[in-house]
C-alpha cells in the first residue's frame, strides 16, 4: 500500500514508519486513521492509542498494527546517540590519562617500548573515541529529524481537522509538549513559508494557517474543536504576515468576508 506524501502530496510514498518521501524527503509516520482518513501519527493516553489529528481511538497500546506514538518517535535514536557520545568522550578521557601515564613511565625508564606503546594507545584511543562521538552525533541528529518530521506531519493532519489552522495551544495539545515548544515549531514551519503562514485575528489570537490543510470531514462527536463550519475569522489584509496567499486562500478569504457581511446584515436586522 502507498499514500500521497502528507507534505507535498507526491504519490506514491510506501506505507510504513519513517519512510522518506522521494520528493520532499520528509519522513512519514502513522498508518491511515479509519476516522479522518489521514496518515497521522498516534499518541498514547492511559495505555490506549489515539489519532493525533482527530482523537479517534485506534486501539490498545499492545494491539497489532499500531504505530509508534509521537512522543516516542526519534527518542531511541536520540538516547542512543547521547549514550554513544558519552562513551566516546569517556574513551578519549581514559586514553588521555593512559597516554600521559605511559609517557611518564617511558620517560622515567627511558624505555622506547613504552614510548611506542604510548603512541599506539593514543592513536587507537582517539580514533575509537572520535568514531563513537561522531556516530552518536549522527544518531542523535537522525532522532531529532524523525521527531521534527513526525511532529510536522501531526500538525498538518491536525490542522485539517480544525478548519485548516492551529493555535500554539492546539499544537501543544496535539504534540503533548509545552506551548512554547509548539509555538517554536510552528514559527519555524511558518518561516520556511511553503506549508503555513501566520495570521492574527481581531482578538489578537495568533493562528498558523496551513496552505494545503483543507478541512476534512470529521464526525462532530470526535471533532476536537468547535469550528466545524470551516469559516474563519476574517483577517485584515494588513495583518497577514508572511507568504503570498494562493488562489485557494484568496477564495477562502472571499467566503470569510461574505460571511462577515452576512453576520453584520443579520445583526442590523436584529436577528
Ligand atoms: Zn513529500
Ligand atoms: Zn484520525
């Protein structure tokens, strides 16, 4: 089975955990949610697994076919990487100590053999330490990348079930991280500019609008937010920050403006 890439819509990307999109190179997580139809990462609460996008329960934690929860993606690599770096640092420290001692002994006994031993120890120890450290660094980076991609995927999928946008608080709930951390990730995605931009509504609420996150239909009982009509608060052109608005976005804003007009008309009639 295959799916369209959640970021660039390239097709086909093979299903599976951590498979890279051949086009945009984002790692893909999560199999298809039967409720919202998205390849969204999952999350665990009380030993039950839920869809990060629509909150639909996917089954027990021990159940078959359940994918790695979002809080765990990249963690084994990150921990392994850190452990390897610590080990590498330790090897270098021990090597330094041994080389110093053997060199001192070589000098005091005027021993060429001990001198050679110091050189051999120094060479092998530093190479081993360096390789461990570099490998650990790489592993840690892989983990960080996997975590970033899974989080980004979860945010896009979640935006689709919430009218196409997220606030930092929404994102924090989806990713199970602090609001500041969620906000930083959203800001980074918005800065890259291809997938989202920032809008501030009239109440001063900062919203991250995802360009390709046209709302998907989610049954009202599981939709985790009230904006099921998909109608957004109108945004004054001057407050739109960031990337140019595409046609879909322009059409959407047109609808929003008309909706606002309708509301005003109704209010004037006293309805
Ligand atoms: Zn892609
Ligand atoms: Zn879902």
